[in-house]
């Protein structure tokens, strides 16, 4: 691609980002954000209006009495599919360009399920959303997010530590062959951070980190208003920062990673041991005596019911997460830390402990500026984020 068209594409992406983030913007506000290049910005806005990607949604009268048009994203202009694969779920959403969810589909993944079956389920969910009445023929892109390392240029998922046998999966190729739409692949935690940036607490924040705390643990990072990818898009592996060098072996091959203490997988493992050792009659009852069936959600629930063993496990997880986040914040100096993922919705014991440990360990001068917020986007956050990422790239392309 020629340099000029790359710059043009980057400008369109930034304008779309800004308008989505603000909800509504005037041309003046957009131009202020791009103060060096007002004329080119105005031309790009005209182009986006002509194509129907932006729309005039109202007018505002300035103090000087001038009437200014307000621009917003035209959600109906295009829709996309977002598929989020986690260790315990496949979540699919049909999203419009403004981020409104039109349809949703869910499939539960049991640990150990063969890769082929998981892929089939991902495709089935995408096909179901594509054929739904709400989709009509307006689907323009498919976004797929997976945990772990990916090969960005080719849309290959290299490895997902928490999904047995998941190696070198050619997601873009498989989905483009099947659905004949542009396919965009990224890591789930980065997709979660993108959702927060456009739809959640991250609106208007240029430097923030978003913790995705579920069966595994990842971190999405925005720095100076842009996602921080790292070399080969491998940034954000907070789950594999070491919190105890003599700790348990981790799926990555090292010892004592945060994921060995605080992930959904680690919490469930500790709970199973606790049930077998007779430390929690409540957890034993909740799982009908089947220690191997216990989940981190059960432990979180037992903690809200004042089960001492579960509170201890959840607090230990929270202390480790808060410590790792404080270390990350000391390096990145975010103005906001968003806590998200399946575990944070499971009661305040965990989030309160994370906040305490974060404040205790973060450097003075950095901790005061880093506000902590719990995500309000729920389980669909990563799917919504990847759907918008995919659509944005298609619409920015012209
Ligand atoms: Zn590890």
C-alpha cells in the first residue's frame, strides 16, 4: 500500500475512534484533536459522511449563535460478527457499527474438548448469526478473538495454553473460506480492552490497562491512545508474570506465574483440593461431593456466603492480582485500570482485595492517578470488542 493511502486509512480510523468514543462530535472538536491537519481532516469527515459511515445526528448552537452539526456513527451502515473463544466458552455477537448488540449466541466449552469440535462450534455460531433476520445482507466482517499468541499478518492462532491441543490454527483462512467475509483475528484481552475503550470505562482515556481475569489472565494495554501490541503482538501476558519463583509449574513451562495462583483454573484446582481435604463442607455440598466439578464461580459464590476456606482462596488470588497489576502500573503509568473477565462479576471479595493490594504495592505518585473501575460490559465484552475491531478495519480501508 502506498504511504499516502496508509496515512489516509489511519486518519479515518482515528476519526471513527474519536466519534465513537465521544458519542457525538462536531467538526470543530474533531479538527481540534487533529490540529495540525484541519483541511485533510475535514475532507476525511466529508468522505465518511458521503459513504454513510458517519451521520448528522443533531445540532448544537455555540455561544456566538452559530449552529454546528453533530456527527455520530451510523450504526445501521454495517454490522459484523464477533466470536470470542475462551477456555470455557464460545460467545458470538452480531454487532452494529456503533457497538449495539443485535443478536447473541453461546456455547459452553468443557476443558479437554477436542480442537476440531471447538472450531466447528465457532463456525456454527458464526453461521447462525449470519443467517439471523437481523443480519440481512449487511454483515461486512468477522472478528475472532482467542487467548494467547497469534500471528497477526496471517490470522493464525499459534497457541492457547488453556485449550488442550490448540496449536497453529489458521483461523482467518478457515473462516474466510467458509463465510467469504474479511476476517480479523486478535488476542481476547486486547479485544476486551478495545471494547472498554469504545463502549466502557476507557472512553476518553488515552493510557489505560484492562485486566481480563477468567480461566486464564491477560492484559490489554492502551498507550497514548493506541493499543500497545509489542513485538509480534505478544504484549499483555500478565498471567505469566512470576509472583512466586518457587511456586507451582505453569502451563507455559515456568514456575509460580500469576495464573498458577489467581486464574479461574487455579482457583478451581485449590477448591478441589480443599473439598478433598474436608476444608469446606459448603463447597462439597454445592458440587454434590464431586470435587473435580468445582468451578471458580462456585468458590466466589461460597465466599459471598461467608465460607472461610473460599474467602481465603479468593483473597490470596486478589492479593497476587493486585501485586501484578501494581507492577504493570509502575511501568505503564495508566490513568485507569479496568477489572474485567468472568471472575470479577462474582462478588466484591475479589475486587476489593485486588484494589487493596494494588494500592499497597503501587508506587506513590502513580497509584493516585490510576483509578480502578470494574467493567460493566459483562461476558460479551471481548466478542463486542473484536466485532468492532474487524468492522473498523473494513470501513477505514477505502
Ligand atoms: Zn506461566
